[in-house]
C-alpha cells in the first residue's frame, strides 16, 4: 500500500472521529432548561395548625382494610365518616354528599356552568394494617396521630390520609373565601383501595358512567415530589403518573413419578421447576428506553453531571449502555420493562420423599408495551419444557392506557406544581404500583396520579411500613398545591396553564 493511501485512510478515520465527537458535544450542549418563570402563589391565611390537628385526629381512626377480616373495623369507618362531616362544616353545607356502598363518600360541588365537563378528585381513607410484631418498632404508636419533630406520624400519614385531608382543607378554605367553581367538581373519598377498590372506586366509576357524566380529568394519589432520585441531581423532581403497569400471576406446575430419596431419578419435579424459574429470572422481558421513560428523563437531563448528560442526549450511540445501567437499579428497572418475580414455591411433604408435584407462582408487572398474552407466550418459550403446565391466575390486568402529557388538565397540574414548588421540574412518568384510578379509563382519558409529598430515598420503606409520617411543612405545601390546582382547573371555563 502506498504511503499516500495510508495517509488518506488515516485522515478519513480522524475526520470521522472529529465528526462523531462534534455531534456528541453539540447534542450534549444543546440540552437546556425548560423551567418556566412562574410566580409562586402561597396563602398566608391557611390554618396549618388546625389542619395538622384534623389530620392527626383522622390518623387515629383504624380504618384498616384487610383481605378477610374487613368487617372487624367497620365501626371505625362509620366514626371516620362522622368525623369528616363534623370537621368540615363548609363542605357539608355546600357540597352534595352521597354515600356509595355504605362507606365511600362521593361529594359534588355544582359548578356555575353545568355544560362544562366536570373535574374529579379522588383518594382513599382506608389504610393497610400494621404488620403484627412490628408495632413496637414505631417511634410513635401507629394509630396515635402523634405530632412531633416536625412531622405527623401514623399509618396513613402518606398513603393516603394526608392526600384526602389536604383536599378537604383546600376545599374548606376556598368555600370560606367565597370561591365558586365554574366547572362541577366531584370529590371521592374511597374506602377499599388497599384491597382493590371493587366496592368503592369501581362502584363510583359505574355510577358516573350510568349517569353519563362527562368527566374531563381525574386527580388521584400517585407519584411524589422525588428528592435525590439520581446521584448528582441536586433539585427534586415532581412526577405525574400518567400510566400504571399491568399485572399477571402465572402458575407453573409439574408432575412426575415420586419415590424414595435413596434412589433419586435423574430429573425431579423440584429440579425441573427450579431450572424453569432460573431461566425466567435470568432472561427478563426486553427493556426499552423509549416513549414515556424517555419523557420522564427529559426535564432532568440538563441538571445531570456531564457524563450522564452526554449519554442521555446521545442515545443513538449510548442507548444500549443506558438500558443496561437502568436495568441494574430495581426502581428504574421496573420502569424499563415487565418485571419477573417468583413469589411462591411449593413442593414436598417429607424430608425423604421425592415430591410428585411442584408448583410455583411468578408475578409479572406488565410494561405498557407488553400485554398479558405476550407475557404468557414469553413464559412458555423461555422455560422450554412441555412437562410444565402454565396457567394464568385470576386478577390479571392489562397495562393502563397512557394519559396525554400535553392535555390541558395535565398542563394545569404542571402549572400548579410550578406555582407551589419553586424550581421543581415536572415530568410524566409511569406509576409502578396500582391506584383506584385503574377503575376509571372508561370515565376519562386524563388520569393524573400525583401527590405532592416530598419523598427521599429513605422514605420508600415508610409507605405500608414502619414510621409512616408526613412533614408539617410538606402538608402545608400540599394544601397550597390543591388550592392552586382547584383554581387553575375549575376557576375559569379555560384551564390556567403556563405560557
Ligand atoms: Zn394509596
């Protein structure tokens, strides 16, 4: 090869490298902030002291949802309903109140213009039980509603009594101020979210459908204001859950000849089923850094350290690396793909008997780009064993539709977050657990799952766990946010959104 040819090739490669580096740097520098300049809107005359007292009292009712023993706590539910009536006289005077199925409250605040599609707010006042044996681990007793160290402590402080009490405080405040909505408002306080919502939210949804009520959007519990979500990211981010994952449990079962464990066969039921489970765990369904997940990252990219910013703004080159990284962390992995978790394994009755049957249950949380039937097909093809039967258990649910993040209700919520939380960007995201909103896709397209609760990484274990608590300052922010949201969505026949 001649010298000049080598030089030509070298300079070509060099040029290509410079070009690629140029594109990477250009795209990295191109990402910029979208934080609009929104004026903060606060209310000095909110009675935070009184609000904290009412929340504290509300936490003392043992409105516990348990799968079998729910009747045990029924008197507590009745007392709670009376407590709401007594504590919010303005609401009781102004709203129409309907009790659905004995315990769910459905309030209606008639708007000035009946022809406008209605607004709806929803939450739940039932709570999960405190795991027996962990009562003494709590810093303050779980049903005492203790106010201490700047927090209100108790089961339900996060999920979801602070949510419904901040709605109630916001509405009571607006009534006292002489506020009149233009759009009709529904407020549902549900009683069985923690066990699936079939008797509360489902019945409310059926009722609204039956009455052909036009609901423009539904606000429900959901994602928080997340602090310290990623290393190097200094400010919090508010996430609005616009979708929920689907759900399916698959039962695997295998039968073989049993026998004495002194002469074990080459293949046993336990062995074959274990191999199948290992195959499923080691080969999860594909993860994709596309669509909603990309949108979630979009507003935080500008504030990330350079290396992340570079990777995230050059997905054409680093997409695969990003998917791998996200796949390692449990909560980002859950947003990336359909997750696989073996939850039950049963086989054997005696130490020296080879079991004839082995059975396992694998629980999948389905990503919006997959479906129940795709998961089942995936299970069959991954285990590659005709001896193992595959059965779908009851309760399977497809992933929810994805609500728009450019709709007017979404934008009004975003605007209200900016008004109430300074310097906090907003992103649409997928809610990884389930809410009562699952019963409402036929009622409205705009399902907005958001609670303005500040959540640090260490708070994750408090939800449904020990030492559940809400910051008093944060509770004040929640009330402020809902006042702003109600005004921005119902104060005018047009939604108030950022410029
Ligand atoms: Zn909840």
